[in-house]
């Protein structure tokens, strides 16, 4: 049976992904919170299908590259100067 995604669950994965949690950690959290098992691949697939902003390590990706990716995906970028 497919996992029942709803707005609340999608918001949970987006928030936890941006906080730096792995897909496995997010899947485990969703299982504990909602009682429905799902795989890390399900989480990754949903992140990809909902155009979640990719996480980038600040020492690997330049701020310019992060902004370019964010704009392409329609996300707003808040820099350190913006607070």
C-alpha cells in the first residue's frame, strides 16, 4: 500500500531536511509520529517531486551557486547579511 502523503507530512520532511537530517532519520521520525512505515527512498522521492531545495555544504558551494539553484527552484535565499 502506498504511503499516504498529506500537507503536514510533506512539511515535516521539508523542515527536517533543511535542518540537516538524513532521509533515513526523517523516515524513522515519520514512522514514530504517524505509525506508517516508509523507506528512505520514499522520503528522497518526495523531496525530489516537491522540488525541495537541495542542501549544500557552505564550504563546498559558493553563495552565488546556492542562489542560482534556489532561484531556479523558485525558493527565496536568506543570506547571513539578511539575518
